[in-house]
C-alpha cells in the first residue's frame, strides 16, 4: 500500500524539500508505518504516541481540541508541519509551522488543491456538511462538485460511480481513487507534503490561500427513535427568507448565497448535529444557535 502511495508522488521534489514533520500517531494503526514512510521520503520525523501497544493518549479524533500536544511538538521541533492520525488511519488533522491548527476541514481542501493542480481528471466528491471552500478550489480548476450524504460509504460509492479525481469529508477523511476507495490518512499526509514541496510554500501560506469561511458545529443528545419526528416538525416550520435552497437528501440543509446550515441525525451516535458556515463568524454562530434552539425545543 505504501508503494502504491509512493507511485502517486514526486518523490524527488519531496526529498529536495528536506521537510521536518511532527507526527501524532495516537498509538493507532499508523504508528509503525507513517514514521518509516516519511523517513523514506527524506523527511526528518518527530513522532509522538507511536506505540500501538499502548492506549490512546487522548481522544483520537484529529480535531483542533485534541491537537494541543502536536501543536507544542511542532513549535518545539521547529517543524515545517504537523499531522495527526486518528485511531484507524482514515482521518488526518494538520498543524501549520506556526503551531496553529486551522481545523480538520482544511485537510480536504489541501488534498483537493494538490490533486486538481496536478491535473487529475474527474469531479470532486464531498458530503453535505463539508466546507464551501471545496467549491472554490474546484471552480478554480473548472471541476464539478458532487455532494453526498455524510459517511465514508457514500463518499466512496460516489467517487467510484462518478470517476472522481478526489473525494473527502470535512472530518479529515480523504479518498484517492487512483490508490483505493477508502479514507486514507497516510495518502492524505503524503499529498499535502508534496503540495508543500512542489509549490515551495509553507503550510500556513497554503492554508491562507483559501477563502475565509467560518464553521460552527453543535450537537444535542436525541434518541434515534425521536430524531426523524424532530426533523419532520422542523421542516414544517421553515419560514425564513435568507435561504435559497432546501436540500432534504440527508436531514435538512438550508443554503443561502454565502451561508448554510445543516441539521441531521447522526448515524453513529444518539445525537442531532447542527453545522453552519458563513463568511462572517457572527453569522455562522447565529445560524447554529438559532437552529440548535429550535431543535432543543422539539425534543
């Protein structure tokens, strides 16, 4: 599998860059593979939590809230970038050389920029809850964006059916159809360091190229047997004028010109999730708060 990833990379460019990479393997599935793989690409590696025989050192989702140790390691080592795997090696979090974690939504944006910039053919597949930045990157290269329900199976199926160049979710899980049809955090990491190497750019500079959007994620406990009635009641009470489109493909997504909010029952937990995004932080906050209050009243 690592050789398949290597076959998609410009190894000489990565070697020439001489990157210093900090890595949090979370004592998970990638602990023994990623450090060796990066070293074989000429990177200097500073790895932590790379013993799969030990328990997870922290909650293993690669969200900014869980990346404080990696952020400290990046600063202490003077690394060019930091990357965090989740437990089973499907999601990837990023930390810039400044020691900041921009958020897991940036993983799919960086990977998409790399693949489309390289010229791989096909549309981009992502889910309904992923950032609008994906559309911005796709538009830059004249590509279509196909949105699916939330979940790796829907992403993989759509990537296969639509001959996608790349697919992924805002959670940090990326599918590279040229390699396989599963979320692959080692492949995501490798393509992001190639983007840094071929563009001769710092990770913070690459992150700074994307449009300014602000995302707010909320959730509330809700028994699975109640979630569909809550959403059905919410649909009957949609009388706002700010949105231009209502998407009922996966829960309720209300879409305006420069903002959206997505309300959906989780398929893995007894919760209803409310995610909003907008150009302004206060707009995103207000959207999320407004619909969280509505959901909570209906529980």
